[in-house]
C-alpha cells in the first residue's frame, strides 16, 4: 500500500530488498519537500516529530560509538564502519563525526582566498591554540593600509564565524626566528640531487610548531612522493605522507605541540611527532626520511 502525502508519493519500506544509498537519499529529499508544503500548524508538529526521532537516533548512535571505541578489539570495527559512506553520512548528520578544527579552518580560508588573491594577498594557517587561529598574511594583506585591514578582517570573520572552536586570530610575522631550526641540523652538503636529495622548502615556510605537506620528485626516477614536514620546538622531522593504518594522507593531521603527538584525521591513529612511532598500534610506524638544512633550504632524501 502506498501512503499519500501532498506533493509526494511515500513508498513503504521493502521487507526483502535493502534500499540503495540513492533511494534512501531520494526518500529524504521528497519527504523534506512534502514537509514544506504542509500547513503551518501541521508543519510544527512534523518538525517536532522529526526532531524527537533524530534525538533518539543520536543518543543511540553515541552509545554505540562510545562502546566500540572503548575496547581494543572493537575499535577496528568502528573504523571500518566509519569508512562506509552511508554510516559516515549518518554520523556526520548527527555531528558525531566532525572534521578537526584545522580542517574546518582550512576549508573556511578557501572560501575567502579568491578575494585575498584578487587584491594581491594570501593567508597561511599555521596552527590553532586555545581558540586562537595563528595565521601568516602575505602580499597586500600584510600591511597597514585600510585595504590590508579589510582583508585581515575578512580572514578573521571567516574563521570566527565558520569554526566554532575559534574565537579570534593572531597574525604572525612572516619571518620566523632563526632558531626555528636547531644549529646542529645546519650542516653543509656536497651532494644535491645525484644521491636522492631533493630541495623541499625554505625554513621560512615552516611554522614554529606545525605541519607542511610537500610533493617531491625523485631526481633519478621521476617518481613523485608526498612528504610531511613536522616542526616541533625548533626541530624538524620528515615522514612519507601516509598514515600507517590505511596509507591515507596526513595533510590535515592534528598536531599537539605540547604533547608531541600527531593524530591522523581519518581514523584517529596517534603518532609520536619526533620519531613517527604509532602510539595507537605500537607495531605500526610512519616512514621517516633523512632531512638536512643547507643555506636556509630544507633538503629531503626521497630516493636512493
């Protein structure tokens, strides 16, 4: 039997065939359209029913996630479930799975970057600490004119309005202190690309405590490799930009400078930022690459 709602045909669920993701999404879209066509009084009742059902679902899902995360034997099951697009969408709708603040802030900056670049400026997100987003402004954004003030205000509004955990911004100087790299790491090199060493970045590109992802080309083979540069208390480390869990990129990893940890944004695997040792699964390890600094330039040995 088919139930009739003004403007939409609602099909009862099948007892034998599981609906596809597209079919489920279509039903939701049609129900939302039908809800908008109801009389105001009926719409209030329908909205309350919807809110009550969603609250029950969220409470149940939170309980399930907490129980699965609590035990080592069930945690991998939770990670597998989160990879399922329908489960991930459901958890996202109920705000159980949310992107980390760095990922959210990066997305918000992408929305204003065209305006900044249109005025000859740009912005780099360095880190988020205690509700403050630390950024570096370049070009027309980095100055004292009214236009530069307007652009800085644009960045602050995007971050404060778009990321709940950010309450303000602090503009960092574009020239970091020379002590960002320890003196012992500054040694000369007679080799360049002939033994696998590749110029990756300038030390001025590195935040005081943070991450920078760089894509390199191995000189001898032409093979491309993505690496993750980690700056921690004046020390640099470099790893292949792949989580040891499922080889997913760590560009948006959560870096805790105080505890010296690096947490994968995908499934929460936690690493020692200075050694690459996995604290979640001790048998796993990030692949560390040799690093040196010469003349203010960071060199990575990405190939033999």
